[in-house]
């Protein structure tokens, strides 16, 4: 008792050991390959997912947790904490936030605060981690919510995908439709702007070229002279991720840098080869 | 003394061979004859390209520019000499194609300024007008180069001034000007080393000389064409049945809007900018020029009535002409706008009039402009070849104007394209060095903010489009696009239209030549070998992408085979092949 409980969903893509270390409750989304249904991160690991993705004839679909899934979690946590802060994938990308809000509404008067993270993957994860650390330090629910809302505004996420096909087929392409249909091969540099995928820049040339550009853009956008917390997020390209991590560590004043894997749900929407840099200033 | 008198008597006897002055009809005939003579010789002018590449079209450009001047002169249907000159200036400006066309339009503009208010030109007046013409053309070119048509125009003007001081009569003066213009033309290779190396005189200068030859012949009454079949009918008024000769079919008309509607609007403090804005949606080819007292309005529209009604609120209409452009024979008829409006009220059941009543004046005046749908920045690009056009569109060009290597678009075509784009800020990508100057003038005719990113080649245009970000403002985009130009190198593979010696290469007619960023750097008999040699001079260790756009005369497997060879030699480079469909150029390559 006397603590705020932190809840997120499986798209926060934090390394699993952090969830157990900080006692974060993760509500899984579902991944469907045809008739097979998997709970994200429970029945299906990232490695297993990408292996299936390349071998499967059908493209995976995903579905949000039901309000009931959240209700069960919230009821349990409310009974043994001072309150719940539940942080989720952008409402423009998923109905997960909606389910959580409905569930919170069913627990009349209970101190459950649901936050639309307006981000995705380990960028949401960085919010969750900060909230969990504050909760562990004994912060109150209002302070945690205010801090998370502030970080959402200051978080930057830049990423590239091998092909826009996955984002397009799943209807998550957002404003990056502007990059579709280019007859020349371009590599899209994207970002998450106000909760949805947006085009940032087109790059022609090799994979190395766009990775270098990804670091350069992150550097341009990082606030000068501030310490950062960052994450490099990859869809099964650990070698590239570690090159990127080294570049980021060399270029930024990073207090902490995570390497995370794009999990099955986000991976269903972005495809293999996705790689991202997310960061926020610490103060 | 007695000699002079007898000389004058002799001149009066021979009539047409002697002139004290020329009038409006003479000027119109001279412009028409000059145009005709240049037209007859345009292929020769086309062949005078510095590079022996098959895109020399200076002659065609100048001829089309002049045809537009002639057509405008026909449309004013006479008037004073000053009005004829104004019409030629406006027509040539609207139809100006290529650098030579733009410069020609400035010569006309300067000429018109020089004869302002005049009804007759004596030798002294002609000299002054030619000086004014040359001065205007020099002013229009940001970095005037000697050894070009500018030099020829200036020398002609200087010659005319000398002749006038020496007391030559009009015809003698014209002859002297022609002779001195020819001499100046012959000296152009001495002034421009590139001309000398190519062994040609300046094409624009040659075009100007042809024009002057034709004009002088007309002044002498030597042009027979004009007599057999009048090129122009210079008559006052707007009488019906004024069957003007149709200009060559090369002047394309868009028939999306059927009625060419033209009139003078007279009023007090006419808001020209607002008129332009309010009529912008009425059709295309909109032109509102003039002063706050009198404006000429020209528009192609499907609803001339609405345009007239709108303008009636601002002033009186004069010399109204509405021409159905679908008709083969250009027949102008004066239309009484008041009569039309009255008929409309009486017969409100006809669908046309119902439509008019329902939306006419309101739609022109108070139609909410589609701000919401407007983008912050739109793009007009120039390209020839369906493949290239599709690629540019796919990269975000809103309108692709056909043109470039074989046909430079006119200011009017570019202006129409800029108007079509639903954005207040329009960036134009000329994609050809000979279109940049034309593009630079578009802003004078379009009520939008026009920027020109001076792309000289298709690869530069592609690089600029890749750097374009629809979410950024114009300034940021202009900066990013200009920066992008420096990161791409352009190669072109074509054939030589004549034998020549350039950059140390001895080139026979029909040889294949490779051009890197404007310089010939490879030549030979085999298309692929020239392409390989060109590529070897473009690819560096830092290059990471080589893109090949193959033209309409190359088959896809041939282009693929070339790409494979290049890919083997340059493993560090990705090689992409696309169908460009461009004429004359087998391959356009870009390395970045």
C-alpha cells in the first residue's frame, strides 16, 4: 500500500526485465495470424513473431485488449494501491486507450488515471519507465500524470521502415501517405507527430545513408545542452541497433540509452527493418 | 541643292521604294513578314546550337513567340502605331518561349515604349525605338553576355542612330541596320569562344537578323506573300467577318474553356489585383493588364456572361470580343452584354440562363476561396517524356508542363500551370537551363508567390523534389531544394546532329555523345560504351546511387543490361532503372 501502480499495454516494447523490476503491469494486445490468436509478449515473443511474419502467407492483424481486460487489472490494483496510472499507445493508432478509458469509467470513483501517450513502442516505454521510477520514489498520482504529460510533449521519435506497405495496409500510415506511390525508390524518414505517423524526409540511396541521416536528424532535433534519455528500437536488426546506439552515445549527452525490440503488434504495422530513435530531455 | 530636290522627286515617283515614315499598317505588316521569314528559316536557326545535340530549338522558340505577337496584333484589329506595338509586346510576352523568345519579347516591349503615343515613325523615331528595344532587352537579362542576340540588337540600334544622324531616309536606314546587324552576327563567334569552337554564329542573333530581313522586305513592298494572302487585316473596329488567318497549328489551345473573352474595361481606380483574383476561377489564360483607368481583360472561359457581368459593376465595357475557340475559323463577333443579360431575364427557363442566374455574379464575387483545401506550397515541374512526367508527379509535382529539351514551354503555359495548383506559393522547377528565364517571368502574370528553383536537368529536378517537404514553408523548401541540386550529378547520352569539334572530341554527325553536367565528356559510335564512359566520369567513391532514365528509343531489356554492367563495375552503388520516355536522349543518368 501507499504506492501508485503503473499499467501499460504490450506495445510499450520495454525489455521484459524492466517490467518485473519495476512491478509494471502489462496488458497484452492480440496478434492474429489467420485463425491463430496470440497474446502479444505472452504467447508470442518478438523473435517468434518475425520468424512467423516472413514464413506466414497471411499478414498478421492485431486487436486491442477489451475493456474487460483492463477492468480486471484495475480492480485488482486499486484494491492494493493508492491509485493507478495507465499509459498507452496513441489513440490515433489503436483503440487500446479507448478500452482503458471505458474500463476506468466502470470503476466508479476509483483513482485510475488513463493517459493517451500519443506515441508508440519504446517511446511510450520511456514514459512508463519514468512513471514507474517516480512511483517507486513515492510520488503522488497528480505529479506522475503531470510529468508524463510533459514528457509526451518533449519526446521525439524518428524512424524508418524498409517498406511503407505494412503501415499502408494496416491503415496506420497517417500523413506519410505523401511518401506513397513514389516511383523512384526512396527511403522514408518518419516521425510521430501529435500521435500519428508523419513524413519527415525522403532519402535516396543506401540503408547506411538513411541510418546516418536518422542520427543526424535526431541530433538536429535534440535540445542543445540537455541530458537525454533515449531508446534505439529495432525490428530484429541488433547489429544496426548497436551501431546506432554507439552513434547516439557518441553524439548526445545521454544519461541512459535503452535498446528495445519492436514487438509483435507494432511490428505487424511497420514490418521488418524498422528502426527508430526516441529521446527526451531529462529536465 | 538641285541634286537633292531631284532625288526627292525621283523617290516620290517610285512610291513604295521611298518612305518618309511608316504607319500602323506598315508596322503590322513588317512584324508579320519578319515572322514569316524567320518561320521559313527556323530549321536553319535550330541547327546553330553550340552543342551538336538535337534539342536546338531557338528558331522554333523565336518563331512561336513571334506568332503570338502577330496574333495579338491581329486581335487588336488595327489602331494606332503605338497600339500595334503594344499588342506585339503583349503577344510576344504571353507567348515567349525559351531564352531567345523572352529576350525577343523584351525587344518588343522596349520598342513599344519607344514609340508610345506615336502614329507615324520617321527615321529618327525608328532609331530611338530600336535603342529603347535594345536597352529593355539588356535590362531584362541579369548577366548579359556579348556575342548573343543582345549584341546584334544593340549594334542594330547603334547603326540606326548613326543612320538617322546622317539623315538617311527610312528605307536607307532600314537597309543599313540590316547590314550592320549581319556584321554583328558574323562577329559573334569572336566574342563567344563556345560559338567559335562549335563553328557557328549565335542562333538567337541569326533569328533576329532573319526577322529584320523579312521586316525590311515588307517595308520595301517586296514581300509577295502579304499581297497574295494578307497575313494581317489591319482594319479599324471590330466588324464581323474579320477572318484573320489562323496562326500555325503549333499554337495549342486548351479547349477546356471554350470562349476566348476579351474586352477593355474603363472605370475609375480599377482594382486590377482584385479583378485578377476574382476572375481566377472563371477559366484560364487570364490576363488583366492596364492602368487604374483602363484595363484589358482576356480570359478563356465557359461563362463569358459571368465575366462581363462581374466587370460591368466596376466600369464600362468596350471592344468586347467573344470567340468560340472550337470553331475552325476564328470568327470574332461583337457581343452586346446588355442585350444578353436582358434576354437572360426574359427567358429564364433555358438551362443556360438558369445556371447563369443561379450562380453567376455571386460565384465570381463572393465565392469562398478554397482556403482549406489549399496546400502551403505547390510545385510546377517541366519535363518531356511520359515516364519522367509520371515520376515527377509521383514525387509530389502538382502539375507537369510538357516541355524541355525539344519544346520550351511559354510563360503563358507555365503561368497557367501555376494557376492550376491549389496553393498560394508555387515553386517552379524548370529542369532545363533554357526554361529558367521563362520561369522567372511567370510571377508577373500570376497572383501567387512564385519561386523558381533553377534546376537545369531532370536529375536536379528529382533531387529537388526528394528534398521537398509538403509540411514546411516556402523559404525552408527553397533552401532545402537548392541545397539538393549540388548533391547530384547529371549525365546525358544523345547523338550529334552535325559534325563538330568540342572539348577536344572530334564528333561526326550521328555519333553518340555523353554530356556530364553540361559538358561533352564522351563520344563514340556505341551507345552503351559512351554511357559506360560517361558513368565512369560521374561515379566517385562517395556515390551511393546511380539512376538511369531510359528514353523512348531504348528498349527496357537494353537499359536493364546496361544497369547490370554498371552494377558489376560499381558494387558500392545501387543502380536503379526507370522508363523516362524522353525523346532524343537515350539515357539520362544521375549519380548521388
